[in-house]
C-alpha cells in the first residue's frame, strides 16, 4: 500500500520516520526487541508484550479467509488484527468468535441498529453524543427503550458478524494474530459464534455477491415492479417482503433497513426477483420536493397576475379554456392536471407526485422548461382580451419576472 507511513533505515542502522509513522509509533511507546531481520522484513516485539503467532501481508481476498480457517481448525485462543483501509480486531477461543471491534464507520453498533430499522439517523446521532466512559452506546439504547437486553445482545452478535465478514473481503494490508490470556481483557461482552459456520457463510456471501454485482452494481438502485411481470414462481419470505416494499422509490438500502433483512439478504432477494422478471431497477430520483414547490409557486405568482389582468377586461373564462386545452394538447396534463384553477394556478403537490415517477437526470430543469412554456402560452392567450397598451405593459412585466426565475 503506497500510502502507508514510512520508516527509513539508513546504513548506520538509524531509523527515520515520517510524520504519519511517528504519530502511530508514539501511541505504542515502549521497550521493543528486534525479533527478526529478513530481506524485506523487520520484525519487532514489545518486551513482555503479547506473543505473536502469525503476522504477514494480505496478498489476495482469500488471505484472511485462510488465516481464519487455520485459527478455527487449531482452536487457537487469541486476537486477529486485520489492517487495511480500516483496523478490525476479532477475538477467538475454542473455535468460536468471542468478540470483535472495528474503527470502520459502517461497523459501528449505531449503524447496525440503523440498518436493522431500530434507530433513525437522527436517533443514532443523538445517542452517540451521549456516549462516555461510563455509558456505552448499547447501554444508552436499552436505557432509552429502543431495545431490551436480549435484543441488544442479538445486535451485538450481528455487529461482530459484520466485522468478521467485512474483514474477510480485505484484499490489501496486513494481519497479525496475537495470543495470550491478556488479549482484549477489557472486553465486557463475550459472544460465542462458531468460526467454521461464519467462514462457510462468508465464502457463500463472497461468491454470491460477485454474481449479484453483475446485475446489481450497488444498493442505491430502486427496485420497481414490472407492469408485464409474469405469474411469480414460489418466492421465499425474504423475496415476498422485498416485493411488498418495491415501489420504484425505495432503494435497496431502504428496503434492507425497513425489512431488517440486511443488505446481503435483500440483494439476494432482489437478484431472484430480477431473474423471475418481477422487477426492474432504476436509479433513485434526485428530485427535491421542496425545490419543486418553490419553483411552481414562483410561476403560479406570474400566472395569477396574468389572470388578474385578463379578469379586469372580462376575458377570464375564455383564457382559462384556451389554457386548459393547451395543457392537455401539449402532453403536460399528467403533471399540471386537467387545467388551471380559478386563479390561473396549478397544484404544486400534483406536480411533485407526478415528477417522482419520472426517470430523468434533471427533473427540475425539465419542469422549469415546461412552466416557462405554460407561462408563455398564458401570456399569449391573454392578448385577445387586453387592449394593446395593457398587453404591452403586462408582457414587459411578465418577461422581466420570468428572466429571474432560475433553477439552482
């Protein structure tokens, strides 16, 4: 890994560390012994520190898998550190995973509870702010009534499994397995998850995710029911739960959270639904409903003023009929409705609802163009009902106001 902190050893045996290396070494100050010096390798051990049974470089995605299998087969007791982009540590004893910790944001208990549908994003932030030396995140969740002790234990198991599975797919970095009774002695929560079972599930997940990613590149896609879907074959409970929430708006991540199935099981269900041609995948809408309401409101102000000017000269009903006919003939009816109301305006909520079902990269820009066309035709329709001088005055005012209505 080219971005690792560097230490240079000169010909006199002196060490020169860069800033990153100095910061990391400072956190591990102590008395170290030089255990081995080999071509390409310098190995040091802290005097009276934990014993190192294995250490090395992660060469492929199978490296951590092979190390985990070795630990499980020999029923070794100790802690495996996997250091890649993040640092994950897992405690083993008697062929079981006894605990795990990680500095990866996605491995935090709050994220596990969020993905499980237990906490909202705001609740995760609120609880995290209260965490301190005397009160852990899980304890605060129990105290706040979000989970009971049994549910918390289940989610701690889920968290440890996630750390384990995420460690298995690290394909670049280093690993260290340390042994000794003092390893992670401060851990208060002890689990017991058979490592061989976790390894088998890990292999399955890795193989299947490679298969899934060919059709489902990421979890931010939105499953949408197909209108031409055939009669489905037998679907398992997970697929039925996913299909029930498939609406073209929820992402795979959203569905995984609402069903509490997790990303892997949800992705697997989506894959099978795709195979049965029950759904299709679409990119999530980048529509901002509030921005739509604001844009429609600004154009409605212009339309309302046009109608007020027409009403003064008695041509209101004819102008409305002409504008309604244009809306239907232009193809904008699904977005603007049957026509304008008595004030010459359109319903913002209808526009929001209609645009949410449209697949376009720039929905706001498309709406901006459509509203400009609507306002331009409304102004044109008003000309037959207004005297020439009033027509010119209104046109100047409307065009000046339309110029300053911009998107973004």
